[in-house]
């Protein structure tokens, strides 16, 4: 449940501005501590089923009736006393479950509760992100399909190059996002449960609970993994924690996605500078407090800023991974409380922006056509050479003539500020009289886009087949909170 934020203390922008309610709920105290209680409950239930006679049905029922009524004031008071959050919340749970308190946390160590909770949390977070990413793919697919054949200047080195189409360029973005979708699916489907390995990973304490019954220990771990949706995927070897490389892998995948989103929005910001494509701009939106005419790409700029934040987070995870000594050191804890939630909340924010922008991109074909017209005469010189050779002229002679005329046209554009007059010059030169009637056709932008349209259509069919696995991708509309 979203809480009212105080105004006299620092509050993260991810709490108030950028992220979805469902992602904030996933990383909330309510979700975390109720999941701790569910783990305590299911461990006790499993232990009873596997023969631990000291656990009664009444204790199981009592625990199952108090999964959500968390006394945070008491928990805070106890944590201040014990300097241990798991112990504080275990006692808080025990306060409302006096019958079950004696058998709670039997054979466990703190990470049996916290690490498994975090793995559930990250798995569910990845599933949320995957659904949102699929929506972004769907919106971008529609955009690319709509503009699959609209010629536009290509750019290499941020300089004018052979034309592409608006749809094909969008497919470059779409292809990157598709790779990330499949990568996140692979990571999510491969996530393993930490299990009930105890203080150093040996399961010695749980073995005592079951009087040396090794099969019961394994069966309990498998029971818990299945209850929480991990099937039989359990880390076979751990220290006190699951391998911290898991955090690194997940954060690196999210950082890689963020880098691609940054590239997309940097492209769009340049295109908005060129006035060719603009992000949505609402009726009452203000671009600048000073310059009334401005339509700043605030969504794109926000996306780039947040993407950079996500991109640097794996560095911390890598350091944690590298600096864990032997079975575990606690210097992993404080950092992970910050960078794991922020990676998910920030990526969630990025995908909200992506969907919102992809749903409302505004294309200005006349401006695109104008920019093409300024550059196509230079690009058409090879076509002119071929046409003149076919008309019986010497290729080298035509080339030399065009070099002189192109240099003159370039001088007029750059130094005199005129429009590109190369075609006018060719049209007035009697040397090129054999192809004067062809000049208009030779400047048709569609002649220069190669297989852009066909490539776009073929690729969009591939993406559409992937999106069939995500029927919810077509639903809903994204709106930015602010």
C-alpha cells in the first residue's frame, strides 16, 4: 500500500515520482516482512509433515493467521535492543503467535529467511519488468510498422549518410530491446532458491532437527523451493548466503537494458533537435519557465539520467561479490539494501517512460523530406554517373564534371547559406541534357533506402511471434506520474 510521504525528511524520488505502485509494493516493508513470516510458516509446516513431532497443527494455524499484522513499532524497538532485524521480527511474530514462538526459526539461520526472500523478490521483480518490456516492444513494433517505408537520412559519425527509413531505424531500437527481453527471461527462468543451508552452508542445524535424517533435510528444502515457485532449482552449494554473483548477473542485465534505453533516447533527443520526431507534449505542458516556444524532451532527458544510474549499479555488486570472504561477511548487507531495490525501481521507471513515449511519438514527414532534399543531390551523384554512362558518356569525364559542380554547390550551402543547388546546376548544364528528364526520378528518396522496408517487415514478423507469448503486451496505456 502506498504510504503518505513526510515532508521533513529525505524521501527517494523513486518513492514519489518515477516508479509504479506495484514495484514499490514489491520492495516495501509489508512485502518483505510478510514474506519472512511465510517462510517461517512453511518451514514449520514442512518440518511437521516430515516428522518433527514437537510442531502441532495449532501452531501452524496460529502462524498462518498472523502473516500480515506486523507491529512495526515493536519491531523497531526490538531491533534497537538486539541490533538484529531478523531476531526483532521473529520476536514480533512470536508476540502474536505465542503458541508457535518456541518452534519458530527451528534449524535456520537469518539468511535462510532473508536470502530466500530476496530471491523471490528479484524473481517477481524481473517478471514485472519483463511484462513491461513486452509492452514497450509492442508499442515500438506498431510505430516501426507504421513508418516502415518512410525514407529518412541515415547518420554515421552524426553526419548525413545513405538514407534508411524511420521504421528501420526504430527496428534497431526494437532489436536491442528484444535481445534484453530474451535475456531477462533466461535469467528469471534459471534463478535458484538459496534453500535451508544454515549458518555455513552445511545444513548441520537442520540435520539435528531431523535427528540425522538426511533425506528429510533435503525433502524440506525441496518442499520450500516448490512452495515459493522455484520447482527443484536450489543452489547445491552455499556459504551462509547464496552466491552474490547472482546479484551481479541480474544488475548487469538491467544495466545493459538501461544502456540500450539510453541509446534510444539519445537518438530521439537528437531527432527532436532536428524537429523530425518528437516525444509526446501535453496540452498544458511547459517546456521552459523562460522561453515560451520550447518543447524540451523532458522524458528522454529523464530516461537518460535514470539509465546512467542503473548502468553504474553493477560496480557495487561486483565489489560485494569480490569482497565476500570465505562463507560470508556482513559488509554485503548495507549496500544490497540500496542497490538491489534501486536497480529494479529505476528500471521500472525507465520502462514506464519508454511505453509512454513509444505510444505518443510524433513524426514530422515534411521536415524529414526537407532534410533529405538538402542532402540527396550529393548522394544522387552516383546515380547520375550511371545514367550518363548509359546515355553514352565517358564515366571519368562525367565524374570530373560532377566533382567541380558538387564542390561549388557545397561552398554555396556552407559559406553562403543557400539551399543545395546541385540539381539546378545540373539541370541548366547542357552537358547533362541527355538525363534532364530523369533528374526528378533520380532524386526519389525511395531509390536510396535499399531493402529497408523489406528488412523492417521481416524483422517485425519475428518480434510479433515473440510477443504472442505476452498477450498482456497489447493492454493498457502508460502515463507518467509527473
